C-alpha cells in the first residue's frame, strides 16, 4: 500500500549562522526555532505523515532545510548538488535515509548545480527555477533523470527570491499561488492565484484539502479557506529570518510502497 513519509532534520546548533541572500540578517533564537520545528513535525504526524528524522549534519547551519538536498519523483530520488558550495556536505545522510527506505538514488554531478527548493511538482509537471542555486546543467540532469519516468520538466526564470518555492507553490487543484512582487513571470503558469502576503506563497499539501502554512500569512489562509481548503498554521518565524518556509523543512514521500 502507498505510504506517506516525510524526511525532517533537527536544527543545527549553529542555525543562526545560516546563509541569507535576499534579506537582511536578523538575530535568530535557536531555542525557539527548535520548539517551532518540533511543532512542525508534530503537525505532520497529526495529519498522517510518518516522519523520518535524518541524521544530523553537524556544523551545517542550513541543514534543517532538508528539502534542498533532494528531489523526489515517484520512487526515484535525485540527490542535489547545491549552488552554495558550503551546503554540499548536507546530502550524505539524506541519501543514506532514502536508500534505507527503498528509493532508487541518482545524483546531480559536477558541473551541475541544483537545490531541491527550486523544484515544484504539479502532478507530472516539474517546474525548475533557474537562479542562483540551480544552473542549466542541473536542469538538464534533472530532466534526464525524471523524463523517462513520465515527468514534463520546464525551466522557470528566477531573479527575485532564493528558490522557486520561495516564490510559488501550488494548491491541490494545481493552481499556482504566489506573491506577485516576487514572481518573475506569473503568465508562465496555466493558473495563477495572487496572494496578499509573501508567506502565503508557501503551502504544503497534507492531504484531504489540508494546507500547512506559516502563521505569518493569515490573510492568505482566509483566502484559501474561502475556496474550501483547511489551512493549518504553524509559527516558523525563526526560519523565515533565514529565507526558510514551510516547504523547506521536510521532504514529502508520497509514492513509497510498503
């Protein structure tokens, strides 16, 4: 039967030293961040996701943003190679965890670079942000890995945010949601819904119309509720200071079979 698992990784003690590129650095309360992370993990469990905690990547401040380390398509994992060289040591334990779950594992090779946060899947459509962390060779290797499995891969320009999923995610019906000032070309998406807050651009599909969202986007939550969805809010303020969002903190594995 299909199994819903989610990879997560506990915040590193050096979290406050994480990279920032499009925002000014502000102090991060690491103790509060751990509490927020624990609540995030608990919510995944409450909505039927079995969480798998990846081994710590000691000394890697950004390692809690586990989404960046891998892209999944069906049962196949493509281990990323970050455009930020300082993050490349985060992948080994993720690869080990995925192999232990029975996934087929491929890797992005030099000179390709790819961050998982640059990849948005909508059904069999795979959108890839071309920006600071993902290059053309990374997109080519992702296409080579996933198109034989039925994926339709499209590159999307990215200049205003760190990752594609910092700008847009998608609702269960495939509608792309985003905060217009941060989206390069909304017309590229078949269906685009503007949201009133930056954090409203980020939703995690929990299943059954439930949307995991940041507490910093109450107006967007009301908008989605008006469409019949059920927003589930979590406070991730300390991760937002590091350009993190709700998608960054887990890798959802929907198609594993047990």
